[in-house]
C-alpha cells in the first residue's frame, strides 16, 4: 500500500483546509486509515481515523467538532476537512493505513504517507 498526502499550506487562524490521502497498491486490503500530526519538538499525535469499509470515525479531543474525516472509496482517497484552525494545529500531517488488526489511535500503522505541512498563522 502506498499513500500520498496533499493539501497542506498556510492559512490564517479561523480558516479551513482540506487534506487528501490517496492510496494505491493493495487498497482492497486496507482496514483503517488515520491522520496523525507532528509539530516541531513534539511527538507524533493522533488526529482522526476512519474504518475504510464501514466508515466509522474516531477523533482526538483536540479536534472534535472542528475536523471531519471522510473517505471516497471509488477514488481510494481519505479526506481530512479542517475548520476553525488554530495556531496550535500547525504541524506536518501524515496519513497512515493498516490492514487486519487495527488500533485507530495508535501510531503503529505499517503504511505511511510522506506528510504535508499545515501552518496556521495568528
């Protein structure tokens, strides 16, 4: 499974961005996709995750009500719609995929995209 994340950029506080994660390869074997982020000097943290087939979602408390994860199976793509962005949302955002046993919030996914930078200015 290969993942390509895109959609990052510079946005003012209160603004919105939509990240995309396009999967290729053995996509039929994907069970769950997650978004994680890592700010400078901080550990990678869970943001949101979605069950690839059933669509069940999971969110970190810090983004609930502001971020929405969704998927478009026909395009093998998962989206992260981010609204009401805050400067503390600034980070490199990574998408990741797992097959089989899946722990949505743990960063031990076997497949990772390259990351896309989101910068929120105050």
